[in-house]
């Protein structure tokens, strides 16, 4: 399971020292990308937990790429909020996405999918295709008031 915490720290320069200044609420803290390869059939994988410190955050997923190298279509790839293992994670954030045999799906979410501090982002390869899928999930981490 791949986990990453990305925080940008800005420094204000002074005559004698540097003082850390964290991003203001409502600003982008970081762009994020998570790559999860070889998600087995009928399996969920926890990808990322949205950090609660320093200060609350919101992750807005904007893009999703799912690749299927198998000779059969994958009928139900999904994104969930909540721990992915054991299945089912708590809340589906997408409908089932069919990924064609030996193909991929590239989808952008116009309004994004929001995850709040403490939420777990999970990917799911479901419903019996017999093969692995690879997921790339992109978005932005925001500091929130």
C-alpha cells in the first residue's frame, strides 16, 4: 500500500532566522498523484489517508486512470472512502466503471471528489474479472478553515 503525505512549507526570511509559514486555509498545499499497480481481482486497496495535522485538510480528486492488461473487461472498478480492507469500504465515491479488455479508462471529475481529514481513499477491483488492474489517482490537497 502506497502512502504519501505532501506538505509544502514556505519560509519567511528575517534578518536573523527563517520562520516556517504554513499554507493559509483555502489554499492548495500540494498536487498529489497515487499509483497503485496490480490490484488483484475482487480486492480493495487503501491508497491514502487525508492528514488531519497540521490543521484540517481536504483532498479533491480530479483525475482517474484505470488500466487493464487482461483479455477480459473489468466490469466494476471503483473509488471508495473508508478503509478498503476488508471489503466493503464504507462509502462508494464513484459508480462502477467498466474498463475494456487490454485497455484503459481516463476520467476527469469536473467538480472533483472530496475527501476530508481522516478519510481513507481506497480503490477497488471488483466483480470477478480474474485479472489485476492498475490505478492512477490525481488531485489536490487543500488547507481548509
